[in-house]
């Protein structure tokens, strides 16, 4: 003879000793699950907004004022854990308390179903909250990606950006005239314009030029005719500046040194423009290259440090978010069993 428990697992119900088909019903009370998830998501959003407000109130752009970055980080972790505890606990309790009572069901099965309802309410609430906060989650996850991109870009060479600008300088330097002026402007905006100006800085005791142009533009001030540059001089200055910039880019790209031939050529350009001797010009070129290489290495080190700090921040954030979500999972499942047990006791 089939017992009552065997008939239940077989999908049949014993009525007056006769086996009758049992109605197939879902063991999941989706209404209770969605109600708990909605409450958990709403409370989670409220607490997150409150946490952002408290964080902004504690932070300050002024030195020695407001909480430190370490304090804000610890406070953010604690608040995230508290948010998961409160929101997941509320959602799980409501899911267990509002679910349909399972009559004639084994106590162990009831406990399992209550736990599952709490887990489902936490999962739905988490997915909903993540969908609402997609931009924020993407920004947090993007920290590590951007940091890795910076590290990859700077690992190739400390003058990677300058090398890219040098190609544009080479192309524009061949055009001359007005385009040469545009090339000179681009030099000062992102590559070795400063170092070129340093190389071409006149010597302290160099005599002032007294050359006057043969012609002057109409309407020019006679008092300034002595300083008015000749067109050929301007063109020569632009060509020498562009040539020195290309040599500097090549030197930093090759480890901060120039070949002897390139060093002599650069020194000749510097000597022509500054009045220095060839030996003094070569010494100035060497010192300027050493400065450029040292600053390029310093920039590369700073970029690597920033990338590593961003990677560590993203790693720490991800790990603590994982821990907080685990706390929320456990809390929702536990309080769902508490809510379900209280419902069964009342009925």
C-alpha cells in the first residue's frame, strides 16, 4: 500500500484510501518574492543616496580639512555592508512572511523553501539595483581598465605622446611659411618646444643683433624697425627649431642620447642661433637631453604609479563589494526563514 508521503512525491493525494491526482502548484510564491525585492531595492537606493550625501559632507577640497581618503574608504565599506544587511534583511523577511503557507509539507522542505525565497528576493533586488546604477557600477569597474590602459601606453616609452606629436611636426615642418609657424605653435603645446627654446636661448654675453631689414611693412613703427625680423631669418629660425625638435624626439626615443654626428649637427644649429662656441653648444645639447630624459622618466613613473593606484583601488572595491553581497545573501536567506516561521505560527 502506498503511504501518504510516497503519494505526495508521486504527485498523488490519498483521499479515503484512494489515490487521486494532486493539483500541480509552484513552490515559489513570486508575489512575495517580488514584494520583498521591491522593498529591498528601494531601501538600498535610499541608503546609497544617504551614504553619498554623508560622504560629500565629510569630504573637503581644502588641505587639513575634512576626512582623509583612508577614512572615507573605510566608512564607505562599512556603509556598503550596512546597506546590504538592512536592505537584504528587509527583503528576505517580507518574502518569507508574505509567502503562501505550505500545508502538509515537511518541516525541512519548508525551511528550504523559505531560504530559497530569501535568496530569490535578494537576487531580484540586486539585479534591479544594478540596472538602475549601471553608470556608477561601470565607472567603478572602469577604473582598473583605464589604469591598465595608461600603464600599457606608458610602458612602451616615456615619450610616447611626444613621438606621436613629432610625426605631425615632421609633416608640417616641410611646408614652411605660415605652416611652419603653426608647427612651431604645436611644438610648445605638447612636445619638446620648451627644450628647443632652452637650446636656442641666447648666451648671456652675446651681442645684440643690429641687423635691420631692407624693407619693412607699410605702416610699421619706425622706432621698432631695428627689431623687425627679415622673412628669410624667420624661415631659417623655424627650420632650425623644427630640426632641433626632431633630434630631441629621436634622442628621447632612443634612450636620451644622440649619435656623435647628430650631436654636432644640433650643436651647430645652437651655435648659429645663440653665439656660443661649438664646444659650449655641444655641452648645452647634452645637458638639455639629460633634463628631457629625466623628466620623461619622471612622467612615466608617475603614470605607472597612478595606474597601479587605480588598479589597487578597483581591486579593493571589487573584493569588498563581493563580501557585502555575500553578507546580503546570507541575511536575506536567514530572515526569510524567520518571517516564514512567524507566519506559520500565527496561522
